[in-house]
């Protein structure tokens, strides 16, 4: 089998826009990565013009267009690196390495995407990639500030189910709580999920009850993104460990040791 290619690209920023408080979208031109990446894969991003922070930041790919060479990244501000990234201007060059990791297996006809918060970013790429298949999404957020996700998914999904913790939009509760009802009314052949780990564990358990296979996209701290530093180790079911950056970030739910 051909070894997947990885590229380093000096990618100009074409857009940097605020989607909601603390969440921004960056579109860059990275033609090689855009041509080769698959949903669920990620890139490591570094600001070329700053020595600080030195490390690259892992970011899920939220969309890619091989025709235009553009890739989309959606990021939440969680620290100094993401805060600096949120301020980049159009035409700034970002140093981007990718595509990295193992993405989603998409041999399905009626997938249900289940995501919480920023975990919805890689699922957006799944929806775009699978369109016009009848993809549905169950999107969970804290408040109606996260309405923007519903809008982003409405272009490519047949149905968008929304939950908020405070009930200010859609179903009141978490998406794991709403999932049994959504599963009852659909005829899904795969669940793909990304978000907080306890949420994904519950989603996988609900899928297993109905015999629907589930893929989960794990988040771990990542320093190198290449399988070299072992900062992203997780436990595998049946013993042993896996590197989330290289063996994942997407795993079948049954591959993960959840305890
Ligand atoms: Fe270095 Fe995974 S991030 S081994």
C-alpha cells in the first residue's frame, strides 16, 4: 500500500473570521494538503513569523477543496497559541504540516454525526465529503451562541438536530442524552463522533445497543503529530497503547479502552 504523503506548506491566510465568542475560522491556501486530506485527519500549524509559541498546534481539518487548494480550520481559543492564531491577518503565512493521522472510514450510506462543541469541526468535513448522501448531525453546545454550527451543517446535511445545555436552542440537554430518541427515528448505518470523551463513550454505548458501529475521534495533547514524542498515548482495548496522532485520531469505538 502506498505510504500516505505528508507535506509542509507555507500557506497564506485567505480568511480569518469570528464565528462566535472564542471560536474562529481560518481558511488557508495549501493545495497539496487540500488535494490529499481526508475527513478526520488533522494538520499541525505554526505561525512562521513568531518564535513563540515554538510548537505547532494540532487542528482538525474542517473542510478542503482540492479544486481551489483551500482548507478550512475552525479553532477555539484555549491558550496562548490559539489566541495568537485568532489574530492572524489575511496574507499572513502559516507553516502547515499535513495531512496527518488516520481519518474516518466512510463506507456507509446513512451516517449520523454526533459532536459536541469544537468536536464538530472534523465532522463538518465529513458532511461536506459525503454530500449528497443523506447525512444527519446531532450537534451539542452549551448555549444558543453555538447556533452557527447548525448553520454550517445545514448546507450539507439532510437533518440537523441541535441540543443545548441550557435549552436556549433545540433540545434541552446534551447530545448523548438526546441520542436514543434520534436513533429511534433514523435508520443509520454508522455513527461518527467527536467531542468530550465521556460523551463519545456514551454515544458508542448507545450505538452498540442497536448494533450500529461507531467511530470516535480522540483528542489528546500532541507535541509532534508524527508518532515520535509519545505525548499522545492512549490505552487500547485488549491491552497495549496507541499513539493518537499516528494510529488515530479516529478509532473504532471498540478499539478504545474507555475506563
Ligand atoms: Fe508525538 Fe503523538 S504527538 S507521538
